[in-house]
C-alpha cells in the first residue's frame, strides 16, 4: 500500500503490511561524505592553530569578531538582570527538579567475596573534566545547560567547561549564563559549531582539553563529536535530529497530540514526528488540529519543513502500535492514551517515555526532572539518555589473600596455559609456590 499525501505533505499509511515497516521507520537520509570532509578540515585547523582558528571560524560562521573566547565574569554577573520576568525563578525550579531526580540515581557498590580470599568491588569515580556544548542560533538551549551541568556537579566533576556560540553583539545569551551559574559551570567560552567541539577535544590557549563531551547540535556538531571520539575524547552518545513518536487511540485528545507533534517539529527542519494510532478518525482530527495550530507558530516554516519528513500510521491494534514503535526506537515516546500503563509494559526501545494525556514532551524538555539529552536516529535500541552515571567511570578493585590464591590459582594457571599466555600462567604459578611454602 502506497502512502497517501494529504495536508502538509505528511505521509499516511493505513494498516501497512509488516514488510513495509522498515520503510516507515527510516529517518531522512543525509549524504555525509562532503560533511565529514568539511568537519575534519576545521578540526585539524583548531588542533594546530588553537584560539586563532576558533576566532577565525567565529567570524566566518557566527559573523562576530571577538578578541577573546572566554566569557568575562562581569558578563556572567549581569546576566540575571537581563532575563525576562519570571525566567530566573523558572530556571531555579527546573534545576531543583533535575537535581532531585539525578541525585536519587546514586548507587552504592558493595564488596563481594567471589571465593574465600577473593574480594572484588566497584567504585564510581567522577570524570575530572567534562565539556558541555550548548547550541545557540535560532533557539538558545539554556535548558540543556541545566540538564548537563546539574548531574556533572552532583557527580563531582572537577572542571565543567561550557561552549556556546555568541550573538552578533559578541555576548552569550543571558539565560545560558544564568543557567550555567545556577548549575555550577566552571568556565564558559564563546564559540559554537565544529570549532567548539575541536576546542574542547584538543584544548587551545584558552579552552581546556576535556575528557568527555556532552550536548546536542546540528549535523556538523554531531559529525565533529563522532570524529573526535575516534582517538581523542569520549562523547555522550551518537545522535541526530530530534524526534517524537506519539501513540494515540479514540481516547486521545487530538488537540494535545497535534501540539506534541508540532512542539517537536519546530526544533529543526530535519526533525521528524510520527503518530501511530488504532483510530482512523484520529488521523483526520489530528491533521485538522495541526493545520490550525501551525498557523500561529512563530517557527511555522521550520515546522512545516519537518512535517514533510513525518508520518501518520494507522495500525490494527495496540500490539502492532507498540511493535512499530519499538522498531522505530524513538528519542521521545508519548503514550497519549487512557491505557498507557498497559502500553508502557510493552516499551522496549525508547529514549524517554511520557505517560498519559498530560505528560507532554515539553515537561521533560524543561522541568519535570528527567534528562532531555537522549539517543536519536534509532540509537535508543542500544543507548540510554544522559544520567548521573554518564559523568562517572566505574573502576573495579580486587584483593586476594593466600587463601584466595589456593582457591583460584589452579583455575587461572590452566586457563592462561590453554590461551598460550605462559607469562600469565607464570605470574600465578610463582604465587602458588610461595603460598605453599
């Protein structure tokens, strides 16, 4: 069955056969060959020229001439008074909820005696230096500052470095600076795009080299993160454009569903939204609502472009709905139905799940407490979103007594010999002889 093109060029599939599902869950294709060549050239320039390259690319891409990439303390101090009324209080409440949720993720490891005389345990050690990339441009994501810096601070990361592009006036968005101060960021730098990722990965005269880079960005930022991850630093996860899947039925509110789809579509022209429904009439109702709500959106043109990559799918029952959703593995999954608890039990692949009519994705994006830095582009099949553990390394310890040598020495020696690693076997054998004596 071929998709029917209707309002806003969204594709509609009605009871598609399973063989067609792989086509439905495809993301928009991006030719990355030229992209990676461009990104690699910028990264090499930053690696060799440091701040000079950063300043050059800021002028080229962000159209601003800077003398220094570091944000002065004076600019940070004046940020709060520049905020719109009520925003600082909103930032504080969001920070509180994010802090409470992530603080509760602390796990205490205990020592385990695997054999008498053989004790093993694990210790969580904070990553000393982390880098946070915060997009600016058409939508400065000050919420992402809270999402990344808050768990980094809870974890005890010694240095939290933030890079974000400045405006044409050479200043950083004051909401980003205020959020950074609330969450405890150590240092802030005025640079965006590939050059920011390179600065944090390699270090420059001003920007410290970090050990792990976090944060969303456009296709160039994502390509830069993947390239530096090959041999330079760790990154939070592979990612692509933002996306949402909404599951709806006859009990859903068409107005809510349309609003959720549009809230995701306005992120960017390469975003994708999908509605899966068991109700054919819901398709028409949601389309009508999308068309009505779209007209008043300031980012209408962006949302319209994203809707061209988007789909509505009619399925036979809830089992098919959840199977298709799990195959899609969405960044955000909204179960906008009355029986959301039953559907939630069938979730296998999703970055973050929103239950019921009132749990809009916007709540998770800003202030419910969960983290909004999530796997996209189907990576939810293997990756989770950012959490407290993302800012730790797990180091294992072991202590072995003479009794432990007697209990596992022969096992180690036999296994090492059969792997043809005689030095390994010898290291245990000389201890066995010592214990016997």
